[in-house]
């Protein structure tokens, strides 16, 4: 039996369009799907309950990175709140475009009312999603994606994430000051978010005295990033900064400690994970922009339900990016950023 036939726990009658007391602080794009358009600060009140126990297909690029665990946690929270269910598939990494296409097709074929997709490719899924969009809403979550076939987007500008990471370095080393050298780890070449984070990072770095001396692309699995950091340090032991993805920053903490370089080489992550947050608190990682992945997961579920029910008001929105360092880490609202340590991925939400 397909998962569509499985029962969902839902209260008795729920009022269509009911709202709840909490609000989310979001940035809504003035022109939907255009990250270059103005970000409009929005206090958003989410639904209290869905009108029906809808079923949603959810696709992630992977769960090797605790960032996506936070997204999953947010989706579980919001699906529970609204009384809907989902089935999650994950492609195992950014190189696996064909696998994600097959997973999405299979999940939708089993029966669903909407699809949420965290894509492995900016436009590789477009033909598939255009077909699926003829029968149900398609919500883009976290990773940017080509617009065709997309009903709504839950996400932040990855260009702004890269820019925020670069501004940490530019503030410490403004243009005209003594030069510093850095290694840059953008992520998987060709992934839907990497070209944007890289564009923002390079734009922000232009205002600094920093020079990129080596670039290492690679999937954001921790072991791959660990190997890339090792390769860089073998060739460039006199580097000043290691900058890149959350798993890179996590791996770099232990490598620098083992090599006795922790006091000389600084680490900047271009997004937040639980381990990056701990590293900042302990003074091991300099800073990271936080795009609140838990809240992004909640918003994607909310958008999917509203799209199904015809009450979608935010076609393109996401949390407001905040740069976190040792100076402000104590004030960060962690419930929107990281899943509890005890949380394990939920693949079937019944």
C-alpha cells in the first residue's frame, strides 16, 4: 500500500484559515523569485491547523550535513502543528541529480498533495518539476532553483550569505591594510547554491586586503571536506584563513588543533550548523552567517499547505540573515537554527 493511505492523527474539526499566536520574523522579496529585489521585513502569522491532513513529498540533497537536519526538524515541528504528513527522500549528495529526479518522481507517484524540494541542481530538475507542477504545488526549500514550475520559495539569498562571510574578513582586514591569504571552499561545483554564495563572497572580499590563494570544490560531506582541508594545509601551511561550508569549518577545527595551527589560522563558515555554533561559542570558529534553517523548514511546510488550500500569501520569503560571532552568540535564538542534540531524521511523518 502506498503511503497516501496511511492515517494521520488530526483533531476533530479544524477551521480553515485559523491562525495561531506566534509570529515569524521574515524577509519577503518585493518581486517573488528575484533575490536582487528589495527585502521587505514581515511579521508573519502562520496557520494554526491545516484544513485537511494533506500529504507532502519532501526531497533533500542529502542529510550528511547537520544543516539539513535542522531543516528536517523544522518541517517535523510544523507538520505536527498543522496536522499534515510528509515522506522524505534524500539524494545522498549534490552529484546525484539523476537519483533525485527518480526519487521525486517515485514519491509523487505514490500519492501526494504537494512537493517540497531542496534541489541538488539549479536547473537540472526543471523539466521534471514543470510536469509535476501541472498536478500539485511545488515549493523550493533552501537551495535556489530555476523558477519554472515553482509555486513558492522558502529561502534566503545565498549571495548575501557569501557576502556576510566575506564581510567578517573585510572588517578585520580592510582594503589597504596588511594582506592576508585564505583558502576558499565553496561547496559542490554546479550545486544550486554554490555559484551564488561564491559570487557574494568574492564581491565582499573585494573590499578587503585578503587574497584567495586556493579554491577547493567538493561535496559537503564532512569526510570530503576534511580531506580538502588536509590537502590545502599540506601545500599552504602559512595560510591565514580557511573559509567555506559548515562541514569544512567543523573539520578544520580538529585538523588545526592536531597540527598545532589553531592559534594562527582562523576559520569562517558561510552557514550555520550545530557544530559551527559550538565552535563559535568556544572561540574555535571566528563567525558564520545564520539563515535559521529550522525556520526555513517550517516555512516550506506552511507554504505547501497554503498553496494546496489556495491561501498562499508569501510566494518568496525567508528568515533575516544574522552574522554570529563570539560577541553576539549568547543572544542567538537557537530554536530557529539547530535541532536538539537528541533529534534524529524523520523520513515518514504520519
